[in-house]
C-alpha cells in the first residue's frame, strides 16, 4: 500500500471505529460484531506501526471507548481502568506467554478465568462498606452509578467477617481499610429473556444481547427500576495500597471470604497446553451456563510480576483475552410468517427445521424487515446460518449459497396487511412496514388491549386468552370498554365462574389507582415507553395539556425527539382516541400527575443549577431543595448554567468547565444563605431512611 493510500485508510478506520465505540458504549446498540471491530482495530494497529508518522494520540488504538453520560456525576479512577488485548487465535496466546516469560525471566503461573459479557464496574470499599461504584468511562474518569449498584442483590453493602477470623488491635477486620475491586455487571439469560419478552410485547426494540441490556440497565436514571432488571455481578481484580497478597488468586479467594461475588470457574495453569485445555473446555461448556460469556481471560498470577510487566497506554501487558467465535447453526428455511404487532408493524419471522443452538432448540428466527430479507437474498428452501447472539428470537445472519437448490422460491414481503387486508405503508425514514388500520385491524386492537392490561401498565389480572374471549364476543373493542364490563357479561364467557369474574373486576377497580404516567403508557402510543411516558406526564402535569400540546411544545420534554413528538401529536389528533380518554376519565382513571412538592420559595426561579461534590445531605435531597425553591437541576454545565453548587471534593472537570465558561461557583453555605436559613427548611434535609448519606 502506498503512503497516501495508507493515510486515507487510517482515517477511514479511525472514523468507523470511533462511531462503533460510540454505538457500543453510549447507545448500547452495537453496529459491528466484536470480531468485526477487533479485525478493523488490528488493521489500524498494523498500519500505524508501518507508518508511525501518522500516529495520533486520539486514535482508537491509544485509548478505550467511553461510556460517560452527562446525566451522571463523574469521578476520576484512582488507577486507570484499561481494556484487554483480544485474540481469536491460540498462537497469539502462545505469543503472549512467550513475551511474559521473556519479561519475567522466572517461572510463574497463569490465572485463567471466564470473560463475562457485561459492562465493567469498579467498586470502592471503605472500612468494609460500599463507598462508590464507577463505570469504566473513558478509563480515566467514570460515571458514578453507586445508587444503582446498591440495587444489585449480590453486591454486598457491608463485607462479611469470615469464620475463624480473630481480630487484633493491629488488624481489627480482615480487609484493608480501603480497596478497589473491579468486575463485570451482567444480565443472566433468564432475566434477559424476560426483559426482552416484555419489550417485544410492548413493541419496543429488544436488546440485542445481555451486555447491551446490562449496560443500559445500569445507566437507568430511576435507580428503583434497576432492582427489577435482575442484574448480577462478578468481580475479578483487586487494587489497593499494600494489599496483603502475593498472587491474584489469593486476592480473589479473600474477596470471596468477605462475601464478594467472585467466579469459582477459574483455574491456575502452568503451561500453554493447560491454558488451551481450559479454553477448549469452556468453548463447549459455556452453552450450559446461565449467563453469557464470550471468552477466557489469561492473567499472570503473581502480583509482583504483573507490576514488573506493566502496561501499554491501553492494555496491561500481563493479561490477554481469548475470544470465542459466535456460535452458529446451519438449517433449512421452511417458510416465512408475517406478524402484525399492536402498533401495526409487520415483522417477518422465519420458520426453520429445528436445530440446537446455545443449549436450546431453535425453530424460528427473526428476519426484521423487508430490507434485511433483500440484503440476505434469502429464498424459501435455502440453508441459512442462525445465531442466537443473545436475542430472544434468534437471527439469520447469512445464506449458504453452495447448498441452494433449484426448487427454492423468492419470498415477497406482503403489500397488504396479512390480518385485515389493508394496504401497508412504509415511512421513508423507517425500515418497517405498517398497517395503518389501527381501529379496524383485529391483531392491532387485541395487541393494544393486552398492552393496556399488562403489569407495567394497568396491572390487571388477565392474559391473552381473556382478551381473545372478550374481543371475539364483541364485549371489548377498545380499552375504555373494559370499565363497562359487569359480572353478568363475564359469566357468559366459556370457563368463567363467579370467583374469576369477581377477581377480574376487583383488579380493574384497583387499576383506577394507577399513576398518571402509567396510564399514559397504557394508552399504547407508538414509541412512548415507560420512561418517555413518565417524562411527558411530569412535564405537562395532566392529560388535557398533553392532548392540546403542539409539536413544538412536545419537543421541549426531555427525551422527546421529532419522531416521538409526531407520534403523540398524531395520536391525540384522532377523535376516536380523545373519546377513549374521555371515557377513561369517567371511569375514574388518573389523568393528573401527583402534586408537586411544596414550594418553599421562588429564590431560584429561572436559575439552572449543577451540583458537584459532597454535601451535608444526599444528592436527591439537594436536588429536591433546589426544585422546592424554584430552581431547575441540570447534570451538565453549559452557557445556560446559572451557577455550580460545589461541595467538598467537587469534580475537577466540572470546576474547570465552569471557570472556562464564566459560570459562578458557590459553596453549600452560600447556597443556604441564598435560599434562607437551614432551620427554616429543616424538613427538606432529613437523612434518607434515617441514615446520613454522602454525595458520591
């Protein structure tokens, strides 16, 4: 390759990899497979090595991707949080072992461990209590997700004293006064499948794999939702000053004794042959694990040798990751069904000859949309490659053209709804086709009815079979009809007895207590999920304000973009939907948000405030205090920020940015003088659950 061509290719690769990093770490929606990303990165590394004059410190080869989000406070990592070098070839593991042997010069051992497919976390414990949890971030600073991590059941808030430990004056507890331990937060298959089933039922985009689901769940703004996501954690690396261990394995055994979640599926190896045996074992056995693992991490076990080998700008020299290739299966495509969802989206689903994949029998696989079918050039009767890849419905990734027979037929995506026969429409900006007959298409109607009754919406005790019965008997056509049902009508249904009718009606009665945000979500507006419904409900306060809002007013809501604003506006432009809301109001459903907290003053009216550092009260309490005095909270500093409220150990980056933008920086004492004496607002500063919390 000529020098000019190399320069162009280097720039192309950097652009592709930067965007892939953004999609992976920030959007949790990867556009490249791990293998594709790693191969492009290796190509870039080779070109930069051949043409060092084109090396740049901001190249993706020189730093890890960043998962930092402005909604969270950031703190620096005490020790850089680096990535791992990846390989798919055992010969490269041998090369790693050779380099380590040459660098150390003495005999040593390896710790071989499963590589969990989750999102990295760094936990700090002080005096045996969980003090702070940071994401990897950009490797130098990370997002503070402590409040969310406290909702992960297998992460202890307080360490345990192991049996047999005898405290002394010099050593009153078995753990260091302060240490960090790093690991992976992941979502087990069972929790992942359950979450995606719920998202598919709500016609929300399912998570592509457990890693994306875990990362997205860890960054939820409402920490209470984290507890419902089924996240778990495995820890694998301890750091601190003067740790009393000589090997990595000793440190992990101690962590396990203290109650920290450490994987027991690791092995001390003494040769490349033992490493290869461990890799081969888990390449097969991983299919039976209750969580996703994408490889094996091989580490030099002796801590002094780790220190001796050191680090590059991006990777430790004492560890390497061997990545498994994605599991595929080859099977025959028998037919394609076209399914209609509650919002009218038509999705092609392939019916396959049964094949075993990742421990389960696969009979169906998603084809996503007409564009995907065309790109694959797929035919009925083809032999296709299927990957589970973490999806609730496995996906078809390719066609084995060498096995294409003469009897295959080209499928045609329907032009008309397979349920009601209405001509399908396709938005120019979307890949999916839709049936526009929202009020007359049976599948859409039943889908909306099921969604309305679902646990996350109105939480009525009923299932698909109940909705089918009610719909087929013409007792329910839209969601308002549920509240016109009587015991006498329900008893006309097959299999219904007095007790089941009473339970259903009691559940409907209880649904009248459901909060406004969930009622708004239950209406089934396209693209409006739980989080968006909550934001819209809080912003407008009542249903009338939402129904009469312009698109521009809808765009002022956090997390609402053009597509969602257009969808909400169109939904309430339909007279039939307004009639349903009117009937639901008469039925007693809640269409107003709960009253805002008591307004203490208007001292901060019109001011946008960012907080950073440790205060005498918790983060939520400080934000509540700002709101109660008329102020608006913001997570990031900009030219519109009125002032930065800085406590002890305020974030250096925020201080620096405030100074650069000329934003005022005030202390907690100055802030309290601004809004009035602390005594006057004492009820706003009570500790949460009786415990004084620090702002992390």
